[in-house]
């Protein structure tokens, strides 16, 4: 999509601090981090929500989750604990309608959030 921020990051038209790439995903640092480790993992292909991604390409969703775990390993938070969050829809806090996982760690993460 031409007006999607995350599609522009995938294409290189918008800069981002890329920390990991796979055939189907790109992972980059969140510009407004909510924890010491806050990385977004997105599919290269545009899917507005994680539900739509799951319905259309379960293999890509699995790759995205594997990459989220690998980000946690690379960032050194896999052993102490990390959270993977998908916000789906505006009432859940989704502001960019391109499916993405937030990988958060590096501090205690209280439950329930917000």
C-alpha cells in the first residue's frame, strides 16, 4: 500500500533502525519504546491486522512469531522473559493498520497492562 508507514519501511522509503530481517519479515526498533527492548516485527506483505494475516497466510504468521522470539534471543531478554503483543483494531491501540508484533522486555512487565 502506498500510504502505509510500515510498507514504506519495508521498501526503504522511510528509515528505521532494522535489527533483523527474514524472507517474510522485518524487525525494527519502536520510535516510542515502552520498555528497554521494544522491537516491532512486521510481515513484508501488507495485512491490515493479525487476524487477517492468520486467515490469509498462517505460514507467514508462524514466521513472524519465530522472528519475534529470535529478536528476544538477540536482545538478551529471552531468558528473563519478554512479551509479544498484537494490538488488533483501534480500540485495542492499533494505530498503524499493518499487522505487527511488539516484542517487549528488559524490565518487569506488570499484568494486566493498561
